[in-house]
C-alpha cells in the first residue's frame, strides 16, 4: 500500500492505486439515475478489486464530501454533489491527503560536509522547485472535472465499453424511495 501521494520506484512518481479506483467509482456513480445508489460490493466487482479495500476509499470519499452514503438494504453510495462540481483534485486529496508529495528532509544539513545552520538561511532550491511543480500539478487537477471525464469516456471510448458500463450501472443501481433532494 502506498502512503504518500507518490511512490518512488525508479520509473517516476505514481499515485496510489486507491486514486484510480476512487476516480473510476465516482465516474460510475455519475451514471446512476436520480437518487439511486450503487453498493460498494457492486463497484468492487465492476473493477475487480477487494471490497474491503474499496470500502476504505469509499468511506474516505464520503468523509471528504465527495460521496454520500445511504444505509440500509437499498443503501449504497452516490455523488454528494453534481459531477461538474467535483474535481480530480477533490478525489486525489480525499484519498491521498493534503500533504505535498515532496517533503524536504533538509538532508543538505547532514553528513560530513554539514555547515552551521546559519549557512542554510535560504530555502532549499530543490524544495522550492518541487513545491512549485506540486502547485502546478494541483492546479491542473483542480480544473479537471468528473463530468468532463465521464463525457470524454462516453464520446471517445469503444461503444462496447460504454454500453457495458451503462448496463452494469442499470443492473446494480438501487433506486431510493426518498423524495428528498439529492444535492444540498
């Protein structure tokens, strides 16, 4: 399991697998009808992931206000707000946390060539560059809306994939009896 936004493996930085599963689930939930929900088990089945693993991420998304969880036999998950008001950054921050990916350990102040603290009054240039990149990365994710991801899938994916996804949602969605408004 990856605990940081990035996992260094020699082939670059990678987001944790939970981000992918979370974005896919949110996109799937954008396709439910009205106030309907999907169970966590159905979404785990759809993406071939462990239900307990996915439940952890669905609960995190619920706590962050991205999803809404309804209890009971007809319960499940649905978007807490319209897909056009959910950014990829909302999902990434919910799953991975708000801490920057790069955390400067000030290793320049260690080792045999270490100087007194007064020699390090200016910020570490590496830290400055990495935080600048983090800011750009987050800005890019903030403008990417879940609704755009869904529309892109519907427009660009193989029609068989779109049909299969829509059929899965239609088969597994749980219609709600409540007449209360979905979004607050």
